């Protein structure tokens, strides 16, 4: 895999490595190797220069989420934080578990410290398991299927997603952040894995997503 060099600004980025090993180098002096399941957070702020490269003969597959920073935070200092898979707290649910990387998930708080409030979690379910996920009714959110075959929603309004499938969730623009919306997730195959990400509503483009191979 060739080295990818980028110049970034005015945004925050979340990178999840799900196969292979990825070496990261940046202009802040950071250098590390990300293993499958690891997440890196980068606040580009006023400017950032970084490069990624597969380790040795590894072919690394990563998912990047890009979040536009609010106007008042676009000139902040560049910063990086790596969250290793084994350091993310795990919540056990029936026939599965939820791994929390960022934000508050009930009484569990993820270790990632973002400049803007976000919640990022990985939901793992066995075949025929059903899990009901709660999130604020006025938050922007989307899901990405890392593996398996998932049904989202109830019988009246159900959407099916398979590996690499993505969907945005509806929300109430004038909703109460203290009230919760419910998302029903059913895994139709074993080892189903889904990434869910949500933030308070922003009156602009929420984010961009890229799958890097």
C-alpha cells in the first residue's frame, strides 16, 4: 500500500481500521501503528499534515468519518488521539455486546475526547439477536454495517443493510434532547457488526465518509 499524504483543516476525523495494520505519521510528532478495531481521532483545526501506510505487506482497510467543525473551533490546535480496541469499554447485551469509543452510552463513557460532542459505538450481534438502541430524538445519526446482514426498524418500516451498507436516521429538528428515539436492530447472520455515530443537530453538512482500501 502506498503512503497517502494529506493536508487538512477546519474539520475533525475519525478513522477505524478493520483489517490489516496501518502506520500513522503526523506533523505533531505522532507516530503509531493501528491494529484492526482501533480508532484514531484527529482534530485538524487550523492545519494538519499526516500520512498513512500499510505495515510491511499488509493491505489495510479503514473507514473515515469527517465532521465539519463549528466556525468558532476551526482555528484550534491540531491534536490526535488513538483508542485501541481493548481500551474501549464494553456493554453486554442479549446475544451480543456494544463497544463504546466516544460519548456517553447510559452510564458508560467512551475514552475518546472530541472537540465537539459525538457518540461513536460498535454494536455486535449474533444471528437472530434483536437489540433496541436509544438515542436523543433531535440528534443527527447514521449507521454503517461492518459485517453481516442487518434489519433496521420495525416490520411496518424496515430497512435491510448488508456489509458496507450505510443509512442515515431521521430525527426531530425541534425535538427534546432529553427524549429518546428507539432504533430496532436485528442481525440475520452470525457475527453481525454495525457502527453507529450521532451528534447534536448542526445547521450545516454533517459529515463525509470514506472507505479507504
